[in-house]
């Protein structure tokens, strides 16, 4: 019998790559989605359209304990990957209430259901480097204190401690991945990396003249999402649950990303990028850099995709996207 896995956030970047990985390993894959996603497949589940015949989707809200309980009770998953969240940091400043409610209560509900229905069930929580926030040390590892600078970071920190508490108090096999920034051609358009790659090709094709950005000096540790979902799966396979920092150990600025992306299509970013102070966060996180030595030692995990190849891959994907849908972009 194949293993059964449940993914929340299966329509997102990480969820889609994780679903592909689990299918390749012979899993029976279930996913929780909002009902509106099933009613608007063209726009809301485009990342998993190619595997829809191979997975099973269930409509539910993470804010409804009863609906989650019913699904988990029915499908009896051996592994739960809780990836769903309001994950756009900038938006969390605009609507901190829904960010905190969705992310904290959603995680609490998933953990509680896992505890109540657990039969050697294994649980994964998607943490974030935004939990470190105003960092006290560089690079950051599993022992670095958290000092989140946004309601998103706060919500993820709460989720991390909830996960750890359920592991220690109820013996739940629950692990947390403290994932640093990870991108791909499937990244949402609201995130700065995809905003850059998409603007680059629009400018190259004549659909756009300028690109507005905020703090270009902000530094992040950027990797590829396809690499990171392998770390998630490997955590869950460990005999003993634990928490792991996942990153590349190399940092680049937003300016570095823009420079590389524009250069790939033969343009100089300085001719097109405009600094907009309205895009700078009220409390900025200046530098995040991972020390993933624990993951390397215990999980035998290392990132495969370089920064340069990540940027180039995103630009190339958006070039293809614009070629196919240019009539909609004018």
C-alpha cells in the first residue's frame, strides 16, 4: 500500500513541488484547498494543473477545526505537511489581523487534529527565516534567538513554538523547517523576486518602462524551492523529529538579483529601476543568512541550484510565459 500524505497549501509554490516529489516516490497525495480555488481553477491552481488527475483535493478552511478534522479522519494520512499560510510579508503589515488569525489558528488546528487522530502520524510545519527578524548573529542557526519584525514573522514564530510544544507535550512526531527565502518560476507575482523577473521580460518586450522597488540593499539567502521540499520530506523521514534551518549559506542583495536578471536579457538595471520609499517596510529585516550545518550533517541535505541559475531560470520561464500570453499583457 502506498503511503498517504496530506498537504495544506498544495496550490502554492512549495506545495506543488512537494506534491510532485511525493508522487514520484509513490505516495497517494491529498491536498486541502479553499473552496474558491476549485471554483476558479484557471487562476488559483495553475501550479498543480498538470497533476490534477494524480492527486485528491479537499475543500476546507484552516480556520474551521471541524472541516479539517473530518478530512484527516477520512483519509488517515501517515504524513501531514502544513505549508498553508498568508505568506506575503508586506501584506502582513496591511492586514495583521487576518495574517495572525490564519497562520496561528490554522497551525494550531492542524496540530490538534494530528494529535487527536495520530496513529504514528508525522507532521511538518513550514517555519520561516522571517522568525529571526532583527538578527543577533550572522549566520543564523537553530539556536539563534527569534526577533520577528512583522506580523507574518510573529505568526510563524508562534507556529514554531506550537509545533515544538506538541512534540514535547504529546509525543507527536512534529518537525519544523526554518526555511530561508526560496524561489522558483512558480513564485507568486507579489514577491520581489518574481516581481523583478516578470518586470525584466515585460521591459525587454516593451510592455513596461520602469520597475519600482523598495530597499535594494536588503540581503537574503536565496535558494530554489524544488531543493527545499526535498529537505522537508527528509525531515519527516527521520526517526526522531526536530527543527532544521534550510538555506544556502550564501547571501545576495535585492540589487544583486535585479542586476543579474536584467543582465540576462542584455539590459542595465540602473536604467530601469526606480526606488519607491512607499515600498519599504515599516520595520525592515536587513540581512538573513543560513547556517544549515545541522541539515547537512543529519539530513545529508545540500542545495543544488545556484543563485545565478535560480535567477536565470526565473527570467527564462517568464520569457516563455510572456511569449505565450503576450496578448493579455498589453
